[in-house]
């Protein structure tokens, strides 16, 4: 493999971008007008816009998951938090006398965000305060939270008819879906905070070596709780987008498997599950890859019963191609062996003279030790 190509292939974003390009080309092959974007009433419409709009909730969840993974944790409860957020907001809006009331909708949204942040703090306390393993602590809320969402909705789908609430997931701003604008704003703001302040370094320090970070004075416990709270806040925002887009809350199916998609997006983006270095830009690309893959599955016509298998195979292929060890074994070429004769073989006279010089060195050193010391 040429050195330039090898360097490009070794970059953490090369294979995710290559897969994204391949998926887009595949969609164009099946739908020639895939890249076409229309403007209606000042709003942008098209397949690419739909990918951005549908991928916004996943991007929000993946951003929070990135920071959790950066400190060496994991959060399996984000799907349940998505369901709880939508359930709390829709239930409160459905009980309003006037569902078009902006004030009532704002209160319902703030209440949903507050409840979910409290759940994130709960996860952080279990992990940092009690010392429970992150996968176990968040698995508890993953299972119980889904039941809580169904209890809030009384096991039914709560529908709302609120235009102010519908704007969160179905409205437009600057010609783009409002959900895309919100997700992009959170991405930029989070990137500025973690890269322009010491917060990013603190997160990487805790994830790289928690004990060493504690010894140098970093308050890992408070930082861990704050990160889990932020992850829950992002999941709550995703839940508001999902429920407002369909004007309903489904405690059983809302946010189902989104935690796994978020983890895949983080891994595809180049963040290690062992903690430490993280890449928010890579996570954004990973979220786009996951959403574009979901769109491609329906475009190509993969049977519904095989969708998850197809998706898993593609993601596994990308992760393998990102692995340096895998590329070294499969993709790199073996260097040709040098011939035993010819240029690569040492001349016999050279070997003899080398051997004779080596044998004569101790003798000369023994005859004049003072000269040897001086040399």
C-alpha cells in the first residue's frame, strides 16, 4: 500500500467518511433524485434534509454518550430517558385546558427536562458515589425507566394537539428543521466548552487514569455526576424531538435501541470505549452514518426481518477497518524477502575481513591498554 494511502486509511475518520460516501452513492443509484433539494414556503425539503432531521435525536444522545464514554463510563438508560421525557411532556400538555398555550408548553418541557436531569444525577450517584459499575447502574434505569414511562402514560399512547410543542420536532428555522438547528447548536456549544476550557482535559484525565486524576486534585466524583446529568439532558432533548414530531408519547417504543445506535456512533467516530480521548466531530459523522444506513436499508429494499442483521454487518465491517491490527494483518502487503545472493548478501571477503578485525581487536587492546583507553 502506498505511504500516502496508508496514512489516509490510518486516519480515524477515513473509513466512516468512506462508508458515508458509499451509502450516499448507493442511494443515488436506486433513487436518481436523492440529492435534489426543493424549497417550499421558504423551507428545505429532500432526502438529505430528512436524514439530518431524523438523525438529530440520535446526534443529541450520541453527544452525551461521548462524554460519558470519555470518562470511562457507559449509559444504557438513554433510551428509557427518551421515553420518559416524551411521556412527561405529552401528559402535561394533554391535561392543559388550552394546548396552544406557549406558557403551558414551556412548563411541560422544563418539567420533562428537570425529571430527566434528576435521573442522570441518579446514575452519576450510583456510579461515582456508591461505586457501582456503570453498565449495571445504567442497566437498572434502562429496565425500570421503560416501565416508569409506561406508568406515566398508563400503558397507552398519549396524543397531543399543540402547535407550539410540534415546533420542536417538526418546525423550521432558517429554512432548516428546528431539530437540526438545535442539534447543531448543542454540538457547537459542547465542542467550544470542552475544547476552549479545561473541561475537556479534565474529562480525558479522569477517563485515562481515574486514580491519578484524583491524586492531582481533580474532583472525579462531581465531574462524573455532572457528565451523566448532561447525558440525560441530551436524551431528554431527543425525547422531546421524537414525541413532538409525531405529536404523541409511546412509553413502550419511544427511543427503543437508541442507546445502541448512540454507542455505535461514538465508536465509529473514533472514541475508545476504554475512556480518555474523545472526538465530538467524529461522533457527529458516526450519527450521520447510522441514520444514512437506516435510510439506505429501506431504499435498497432489505426485508424488514433482516434489517438489524444487515445494519450490524455494515457497522462491524467499519469497526474492523478502523482497527490498526486488522489492517496490518489483512490490508497491508508483506514486504518481499531479499535474495540470499546478489545485492542483499554480504561478500565473503567482507565477512572474513570483519571477522579478522574483530579477532584482532582484543589483541591490540591487550598490547596497549593505555591507547585503547584513550581511544
